C-alpha cells in the first residue's frame, strides 16, 4: 500500500492551521513526515488521525485562562483576569480535581495555547550567556533544577521572552529561526503575564526562572517519558498544596 503524502500547505488546510504550525508539529513528532529535496511531505494518515483526535479532545484554554490556571496552581493571584474569570478558573480546576480528571496529558492539552513557540539556532558557546540575559526568563528544562524537578537536558535552552524584546534578543545573540536544528526554544507569552513569569526572586545579575507550574507545563510539551515523569512530580506537589485546607 502506497503512503499518501501531503505538502505542508495541504496538511495545514486540512488541520485548519498555518504552515508554520504544521512544521512545528513535524519537528515535535506530533505529525509524521519525511523531507524530500529540502521540503517536508506529511503522512496523510497522521494528519487525519490528529484531526480526529482534535474533534474528540478538549479545546485548549485561551492564553489568559491558561495563565490563570498556572498562577492558581503556583499559589498566585491570576494576572489580567476579572473577578468573574478568576472564579471560573478556580471552579474549573476544582471540578477537574474532584472528578480525578486532571491528568498530565489533559494539563498539556489545556495549556497548549499559553504562548507562541519559536525554535532558534545559536552557537553552543552562547547558551550560558543567553540564559543569564536580563531580557530572558528561563523555562522548562533550563529552570527544572531550580524548582526541584528531576530533569536535565544539555546543549539546549528553553526561555520566555517578552513580546517587545524578541527582536532585540535575536539581534544581540545572532539567533536564527530554525525549526529543524534549533537548540533554543523561545516562548512568547501575552505581555500582561510577564509579572507572573518574573515573580521568582533571584540573586542580582543571575536572571529569573519561571514558577514551578510553568516548568511542569513546559516539560509536558516535550512529549518525552523523562520530561513527563518530572512534570508529573511537580504537578503532584502543586496539586497537593492546592487542595490542602488553608490554616486560619
């Protein structure tokens, strides 16, 4: 049987996304495909399977509500939400917990739209300087050790950057967009969420790390067994703290 192969544009049309999203899915292993003459060809069956799963699965939360959930899990007041929206975020979290539905897979799915994700390539010798840069907040594997997660990934960096500082960072570090061989994952959140991302106090000059709930979400995006296990450990600790009655 001959495998049906689609162009990136055809796959994007079927999934209702843009071309860059299809390339990201291929890079992350969420779609199957092969490179022929420098161009991606996507396996038609994997596109249809993803489309069918999308119909059956829960839709991701909006970026605002996703960050609301992350803030609540980390013991913070949600940023940029009305009182009614805050109540709905907490009610949804309590409902999922009460019914035992808050699995790692569901967390990843619900929080998938929290930030734009870009992949860049930089010289490996630049990575330590980049991770300590003033305009950067370390996330995922790059912040895992700081929040007690048992996960290490050498030779790569995961960072959050304010939307207004992306171009400045690209120029300062010679960052080149590269979805195939990138060694820096950059997440660009809504600007109003920046105070929450920088809420962990660090020593002067050493930069910032994202809160533990955000590290867990980032690790789940890797779809890798070790990262999933580390994220599950963080989530278990955060959820245990969340459901414990407050002392009065």
